[in-house]
C-alpha cells in the first residue's frame, strides 16, 4: 500500500462491504502516526522508522473514529486501538507475525 491509489482501493472496498474497522498487515509504511483521509476515514499505523518492512495499520470509518478513545503503536508488528461504545468497550489488537522464512532472531523477539 505504498501507493496512494492502493489505499484508495482499500477504502473503496471498505465502503463496498460496509466495514467500519479494518486491520491490515505488511503495508510497509514507515513510522507511527494518525492520518485523516477525505473526512470519512482515519488511518492509525505503526511501522519501522526507516526501513519499509512489516507495518500494521487500522483503518477506521468516521463513526468508528468518533468512539476511538486510545491507540498505541507498540512496534512495526503490533498496534492496539481502544473503543468505547454505548454498552461495552472494545480493544482491537492488530499484529503481523514473522513468517516461517524469517530468521530465528526475528521470530524469537516477536
């Protein structure tokens, strides 16, 4: 999803399926941050500072972002978001685990 057109394609699919929250993996974005897109979506992301590896974002619709109370980018592979609804609270954990092809150090540290 390094290209803006890919992000727009994912947002279009969120609309098609009526999704308010979508977690992705291995998007290869750098750094951690929050971006608002076209007044309808918010993207929370966590990635490495310089290297374009791994990376996990959570994409939120406007209604979902209104009930977002907290989010934490733990690493390039783990991000959490906390939501407060009328009847319950929800914590979403999105992660991207190393594959079997990764070296043992990466797998053990994860």
